[in-house]
């Protein structure tokens, strides 16, 4: 029996690993026994248990499994579900069995023989050595092996295209997302919400996404490709649509979108560089060399730090003194922007910046008027607000899925919302005059690195160009933020 690494701090040292095999089977009467007989003798000497899960087959899969069990030289259990649970549902039941029986490692093996049982020890080894939390058998690691093994051209191309797409959106470098030959440490599975995953064939994608979210270690090992006369029950188009949707939802959730504020991102305010609002504000600041600037709602001062690099003297204003802000501003004033500004705040600033703060206060017209009084004659007030008429919140509302996100137009901190007409009416009511208006599109570069010369970078750059064109054509729909240079009348 092989030994498995104990968690850090354990005083017992290495112990023998309990290894199990989950054989998922559906209408596999012609292949199940052959598949089980191909398990290596050396592996059978150490396996703790084999569970065959017949997912309500219409043929004799269950009976053949029972007959094999009666003559097997290793522990094996055969069960038949009363109703079909689906490919994902069958795995859920098997993994629960593995956890309930105290197994350390569980290997997923298909009863149709498509994945080589002879390679099972290669999948188990990185798990019992503590090098990985999950091991995937990949048909793509050996160049040319998949096609030589009989993988149809359309499946090969689809596999490669989907894998590249999934890697681009998740930052992974897997050679294949679509192999069903896998092994897991059960303690890693215990950290995943398997019950919430699909019961369909995209379960395998969802479990990868769960491992990625949980920061688990994934290792790939090469396996041979075999396509025989087994029946495939996968609807290719539906499968591609489902897995693509899973990955897009994962990407959205990781970047603070999709509702429910499920992202694990920090609350650190994201600077919108290049074509975003902060780039425009810095450009406008460049027209006022060596000015006294008031940055209202400065947060941690990272934008103020860039303004100082242009030669400006910057006073930061916010209700909390966030970590690092003192080193990034020349002065800091602590004040709640929902209340009248402190009397000690003079009215001699060349530029006052209200960048993405009006949507965070209860009475934005009072704050805007108060900030306008801090601008010296001839100075300017620079304002940016998110566009609630942007296609993203419109779409969420139209589909009945309005909810707050961690960032963007539906940021959980927003308590007021603006369309273009609303913000310009507020500006007019406050007695300010618009000198210049800019409308910027969605800052895709804050969600994915568009500077990289890879597939992801090229895709993001193409999306950015398209988005900027759409902003020019239909600004109220595709404008992400409205920016204004204002003069006190």
C-alpha cells in the first residue's frame, strides 16, 4: 500500500492511502467486464474498493457487474440507481460514497473502456505523494496521439477550440478540459459545493472551475486515446454551449459581476487606465500644470499619486483614512461626503475631482454644490459617473436578474443611479456649466490583460475596438461612464 502525506502539523506521519475507483456506467453491458479486467494487478493489490454505479441502464450492465463481483479478487460494490441521475449526478453519488467511506483518493473511470485502465497508477501517484489535489488524464499531451487513437476530426478541433477558450477566461494552461479520466483527493472534493453543480455532462467543467476557485493544484498526465464502437450520449452542440456558459459565468463571478457579490476579489478600487475614466481625468488635469487639486473620495490615494506625478499638489478627501493613502497624497482630510464638507476646507482649489463618488451618496446634488464652492474662480470641477443605461444593467433588468455586483454600474456601494439625462439635469440644477463631455466604454482591460500578445490579449483588444465604435454610434447604450469638465457659473 502506498503512503499519503498527512496535513501539516500531523504528528502521526505518513500513513497508507485508501484508494478507491468510481466506475460510472450507463448501458455498458458489452464493455464493463472487459474494462474492469484491464485494471493492473499491481493496482489491485493496493486498491481499497471499487464502486460501479449503474445509472439506471436499460441493458444488463447491473447484472454483469454483479456477476463480475462474485468472482473478483478485489473489493467491489455494484449499485444501480432507480432513476437516471445524469452523468454529473452519477459522479456526485459516487464521490459522496468515497467521502462517506473515508477514502483518501478516488479515481473516475468510465465503464465503456474509452479511457485506459492500464494508466490508472499514473493518475494516482501525484495524489498520494501530495503533489496534487486533482490529476487529469490528457489525450492532448502526446502530439498527434489523439487523432492516431481514432478521435474524430470534429471532436479534436472542438476540444482544442473549447480548451483554448476556457484557458483564456480562467488563466489556466490545461492541455485538455474535456477528458473524463480523472482522480481526486477526497479532501479537495470536500471543499467544493458539488451539490450545486450540473447533473449533465458539463459537470466535469464545473468541477475544474471549482478547483480553480479553491486554488487547488491540478496536474495532467498523458493517456492514450481509444475510440471504439461505444455509443456516445453527449449532444455536442449542447455540451459546447453549456461548458462555454459555465466558464463565462465563472469569469464574470471572479471579476465581480453576475449578481450576489460572489467574487473573491478585494475591494481595492480598480483604476481604469488607457481608454477609461481615470485616463481622461489625468488628461484633463494635464491642462492645469502644477495646480492645487482636491480629490474627493480619494479612497486609497492611488489616483492621487498619479496626479502628484504630474506635478500637482493633491489633497485627499474621504470618510476613512485607508492604508497607504498618507504616502500618496500631500494632505488628507477625513470627512463623510454624505455630510456638509468641513468648514476648514478652503475654497481655493484649481481643480476639484469628483470621480465616481456621486453615486455613493444619498444627496448627490448637495455634494456637487458643496464641491463647486471649493473651486477658485477660473478653476474646474471634474466629474465622472457610471451610466445606468449601459447595456449591462439594462440586460440584467430586462431578464429579471437585477442584483448588485462587486464592481461596475451595479456596484454594491451605489445608492444613486444616473442616466445621461439625469446627470446633466443635476449639473444644470447645481448652476454649473459643461465645458467638455467625454463618454468612455467598458474598461475591459481591468478584467483581462489586453497588453499580452496571446489569444486572450488579442481577443480583449478586438473587443475594446468594437466597444469604442459602439460608444460613438450609441453612447447612451454602450457608454460605461460619463465625464464632465465643469465651470462654476
